[in-house]
C-alpha cells in the first residue's frame, strides 16, 4: 500500500445550500485506495450532506468531484454507482420481500437469453460474493428472515457486485453486537486489501482509532482539518470537532439537593422487573445503569404510565400517586424522554414548533382556539434554551439531525413545567458537541430544582453526571452507589452480577 499515490476520489471546494441553511461551505475530502478515511464531526456538521453529494442524491452548488484525476458529475445515484461509489447506511436500504440475491443485484441482474433475468446465474454470483466477504448466507432466503448484521453483509455484497471502488459506511456498527462489530472490522480489512477506498462515519472514537488510516473533520459545514490517525490524539480531534476541550463535556455544578420529590417502593411487573424501590430528590440527577435487558427502561415506562406495575406504590412529594396513564403522569409532573426519540418522541411531518407545544396545548388555548403567537413564543423559548440548530421553527422535525431531534423532544416536555424528568439514553447516537449541550442543560435543570432521572449505558456519562447511581440487573436493583463508590469497576461488577447489592 503506497501512501504517495493520488487519491481515488477527491472533492474540492464543495458548497451546498438549502433554503435558510448553508449545509456545506467550500469543503474538501480525499479518499485513497486501500485506506479507511474517518469523517468526523458533530450532528449538523455536514457529514450526511457530503454522503448525499458523493452518492448523487444532491448536486453541489459549487466545487468539483474527480475520480482518478478526471472531473465527473454525479447527476443521479446511478451516475455515482457507475463511477464505483456506493454507500452502506446505518439503516440499510434494502427490500425485505426480495431474496438476498435479488437485493444484491437489484437493477443490474445478470441476464440470459431473450433478456430475461438469469436466476441460477444470479444466485451463483451472489453466493460467490457472499463467500468473498465471509458471509454464510443462502442467496435464496428472503431478506426479512435475516438480522441486522446479516443485512449489512448483503449491503456490502451489493456494493461489491457493482465493483465499487469507493465504499461509504455510515454508522455501520450502530445496531450491531460486539461479535458482529468485530466481524465488520475483519470485513473492512478485507475491503482494504482489495484496494477499496473506504469512507467511515462513526461517533465512536474507539472505532475510529481502531479502523481508520486517515481522518477528515467537518464543523458547521466547513472543512476543519485532515491528516493521518497516527499523528492525532482523541483530545485534538474533539477540539477540532466542537471548538472546545473535552473536559467541558461533563459540566461541574454546585450540589444543592432538596426534599424528596418521588418515592417508589416495591414496584413489580410480571415479566420485566421486581421489587424496585428508590427515592429521588429535588435538584438531584439520579443515574440508572445496567446492561441491555436489565429492566431500566421498563421501570421508567411504568412510572410514566405506558405500562402498569402489578404491585408497588409511588409517592409524589407527600401524596400517593396512582399512575394509570401517561396523562396521569404528566398531570402529576412526571415526563419521559424515550430512548427511541425518532419513533416515540418526535412526530415527523410536523414542524418543530408544533412538536414542542403538543403536550401544552391546553395552556396556550383560549375558548378552544389555539393562540399562535403564544405557541410560537413557547417553542422559541425552550428551543433557544437548548441551542437548537434549525433553519426555522417551521422546519419539519424529521429533517433535523439526531442531536437536534433530541433537543426538540426535551423542549417539548420541559414546556409542560414538570417536577420530574426521565431521560432514557439522552445522548445515544448523538455527537460529542450535542452531548455537551444536553449535559450542560441537565445540569441547569437540576440547579433550577428539577428532579432528573438519567438512564444511560455510557459509564463516563453515568459517572460524570449522576449524584447517585442505581445499578439494575435482571429486573432488580443490584446496587446503589454514592460518592467514592461510584467507579467504573463497581458499576460493571454490580451490573454483571459479580458483586452483591450494597
């Protein structure tokens, strides 16, 4: 592998604007044969836009694309594919009802006599491609019968079927297990050995440092820097990404914890959790940690009235609270920001301001009529507090980045003026800059006296933000940790059942 060779693909001076938003401004990117280039940046930095430019979905307003030194125009997705550029997205774009082979060769199936699709030939070629990437899959299987990791392998086989020279991997490990991630790394090494130029987009720094040869950093739609991974540190990359240092991610705050706001005792559910009890205080951030399937989210959904516990009691302040529905919970001052904000938190197709005001319509209506000025003011106040990045409050929430969608969902619930806010994986899948903004805001909420429950699987976040941590395992509380007990080792031991409840 020679590093002095000219890049396979080069973008230079690329700009792209949408109404009210300059998504890319004079950016550059080089991709080299047999190397992985990590594209690093916050949500909203322009990563998705550059992928769409590379794959012919968007056409740039200015700038040039060259492949092997020859200038090209990707006017359509087909033009990009013919030039050997293909993308494997976080949510793989394949067709469930078609077979594995049909998905691999969709649009360019081998044909036999009379121009008919050669099914046997297609299945044989599909089997050879799958074998080449170490995938033991039957090409005749319907795609819907496969898991996420296998679907990724089909997408990669599809990329190889068009003899792609440039493979874009957009958050490819987001939904994979540890074993599947390891297999993906092996596959990337194989693609590198075949001389593919790979663009790898990930929020996970351990992945980037493990897999990438080069990096390119975007910030706010602009090119910030590029170089070799061996010449850069994690701290330097973070500073390039966010324009601030890594120690600002977990804000230091004064502890002013007040009276109990929520007391839960003996909460049980027939299949999800048993005998869960805890107290949450005014101005406190209470962390809930555990492995997947520990029952944390299920407890929170019961507190928010999505499901009902079979037994147990809940007090808000001094009063016994019976929560039979989400309306009961909201009426009592408990709100819940779910982990799957895309499906459960935000209403795509509605503008930002209507998403924010949805649970507060009663407050901003008079005589059954909505007061638009009040609705806009409420949405503006809360989205400004969260530093929402959007063209306008009229923008469809579905067009926002993951981090900004999260801010809209948090703003929606804060506008109801709750006493308790439950944040379930509040920074999952969002970049380091948006994480810092959410953490800063959580600290502000606690300082204002709101009681915060934070469910998180990220140990640095749990330790950096929580006043106390409850560790759950298999539906039960395994430990409650405070002060010097809150160490990564104690968390992991309690979550894995190595240490008995404290």
